[in-house]
C-alpha cells in the first residue's frame, strides 16, 4: 500500500547515520491538520551560506565544504535516496566544522541502480534542464543531484546562482539554453571551472557522475587528498517491521500542544508569541510554516505561523519545520 511505502521510507530516513547527513530525530503525524512534521537535530550554526552573498567563500573553503557534500550525496545514493533539493540553505554547518545535508522533504527513494523520475520538485534556480523539459521523458535522479551540486559550488565561490531571473519561464529558458559564465571579478582556478562545467553539463547523459567527481583533480588536488572509498564510509541501512510500524508518531494537534506547554511554563494564558511572529527567522532544516525554537519561552517550544522570507533559493512547499535540541525536551519520548 502507498502508506506502507511511506512508512518504510521514513524508517530508512530515521536510520541514516553519516557525518555529512543531519540526523532525523522523529516524524510526527498531526491528523487534525493532515500534516507530517520532520524533527531534525538542531545545528545552531545554521546554513553554510545564504544566497545571494556578498562575501562568498575562498576557493579553499569551498573545497573543504564541497568534499563534505560529495561524501554526503554518495552516502544517500548508496542508500538509494535522491535528495532533489541540494542548495546552500539545505547544507548546515555542524559544531565539528563539517557540512551536513538537511531537508528530505522532496527526496525520492528508488530501486535498482538509479531513480527514473518524471515529476518536478525542488528549488527553481537549482533545477536541472531535463526536469523542466517539455519532452515528457523520465530522467536520472542521480544526475539531478549532481547538477544541484554544481549550482551550489558556483554559489560557494561566486555568491550567486549562475542562472537568475525573476520570471520563472525566463529562468527555465536560461537553465536550458544559456551557457555558464564565470564572473571575471572573482579569480578561481581552471580546475574549479572545469569541474563546475562538467556538473552543469546540460545533457544528463554526458554529465559527470559522483564517482567521477571524487576523482576530479580539483577535488583530490591531483591525487594528494583522495576521498574515502565508498565502502569505507557507506553501510546499507536496513529496517525491521517494528521500526517501520513505529516510524511515525501520531500526536494531538501539534500547535495546540506547543502553545499549552509554553503557556503553562510561563503561567500565563496570554499569547507568548506576539513579538516572535513579527520577527523573521532563518530556516535551520526542513522547510515549512511551523518553526519551533527551544531557546524561547524558557527553552520550551514556541509556535510561529508566519512564513519564511522570500529568497532566491527558497524551497517549494514541503514538510513543516521542527528544530529540536533533544526529543525529550519536547516530550515525545
């Protein structure tokens, strides 16, 4: 049944364990609102970069972060998961200095060697040309992630996306037809440009693959810094029937629970969030309208119904967002 498959996929996501993947703590079902909420581990440092950015990374810093992304994507593909929304705001910086991939709201799991997709998902400026084609053909999932990695690397060193337009059809036209142009005011190595162009190859059949990226001279510095072999950092995730059965926890109306807890903690039934709702918050993990912070209301959750600010890399509709320090603090375990 479709619902059984969803539970199976969620159980796998919850068991992902890698230094370059944000840990999914819990998935909560709010039947009253017909919503699922994904509770991720809190990474207070937030996204590695907001795009556009006036102070992009040095090539050396971009190199360090990009290598983390490569390993994280290789791990996801090894687990037969296509992320589908790689972009700087979904790459969070851990306390250990490593970049961790977050937000699986539009991810796909597949069988066989690659996903064959036909639906459009993700963030417009990071979408591959084949996803916005009128051909109606299915396309490779792995190649989508590689394209988005290329856009992300471009953002890292130039502070903006290579294809930008406020009109969606014009943006699609640029993605499909415009060649990549590197800003002359920022000097980067030919090796970096070569890798970027190979990832932003408009023909997905000719696009560089993750194993090839791992061997690229820019990534390895001509072999001086090889990345770990796949078998050295990837172990297949297996889930039991019990884990699938318990993959999603049903709760009462989540906003109501959070509101009551906060009010009881404050011993007041006035709205404790009036000032917060006037404030803009930064996304730390999965996208959506529900933002929960434990640093407000004496470290009890707070509910903010406002939407995140518009950004060029803003996510399309997806799961609601939960940021947690530990599941116990929210009373779910």
